[in-house]
């Protein structure tokens, strides 16, 4: 079923007198994947409004294999209103999975783990690595500070040793089936939701 709304009912003289509304969208309709509150708003107006309410957690992913999961993680970060998404390593990533949400979500690039760690230290943000390695703590029992960075690894290889060493804690998602790990973007959504369950 298509989502969205058609042109604003009535003529231009009945359009809302509000600078947040986009005149082209009012005239043509709004088929974007946005919540009803933002119907007909310009992209800049939506971003400005989101910026007033963003949560104080950040999301980071180590991207040294051009991971296609990043788009989905950006989409989840937008859904859970993360402050920023940080892409560490390769600058290029597949935006298809983001479903255009990267236009509404702040994304920052870091050349490597060392530069990312310097940024986190300067912001006084603890880095929490998400990986099912020895010594990791189940997310439902782990300390999850209100202000933090959730660091995810690549699909398959997970986080590098350097990334885990940069973290102040390592968290895993408890699993009950036969597979050793879950999709990186799914892991991102689980941990972001757990943060929101505690703090949002």
C-alpha cells in the first residue's frame, strides 16, 4: 500500500502560513517515509526539529570492508533518534539500506579507530563495543550510560582488536539458537532499543 498524502486540500489561499511547510509538497503531495507530524515539512525543517530532541547516544560502525549494513544502521539510528552516526574507516558506504533517512541523520566520518577514539575522549563519551567476544556482558545486564557511543563491527569479522581495545566495555546480545551471531544492522537496532527502553 502506498504511503503519503496528496496535495493539500483547497487552493493556495488555504495553505498553512508556516515557514516549515514546503510549497512544492503542498502542491504535489508528500509521499516520503516520514511520520504524519512532518507531512509537507521541508527537509531542513524536519532536521531542525529533530535536532531539538536528539538522544545523547551516538552510534559508530567500523567500515573497512564497505559494509552494506551501514545503511540499515543509519535507518535505525534515525528511528531511535541517535545523536550522530560515525563511520570509521572507508568513507564509502551503501546508502540504499538507509531508505533516505541519511538526509535526516547526522553522519560523521573518522579515518581510523585512533581518530575516532580521540574524538570520543574529547567529548567525554565512553565507547561501548558490541561484539560477542570473551568477556562481553549481556546487554540486559550491562551498564549502558545515558551519554555513550555504541560501536558495532563488520558483518562476519566483527570488531577489530584495536576497536575493542578502545572501548571501556564490551556488550553482547544474548542468543538462543544455533547461529553464532546476528546481522550487524539487527544488532544495532536491538541495542539502540535497549538504550531507549532505559533512557528515552
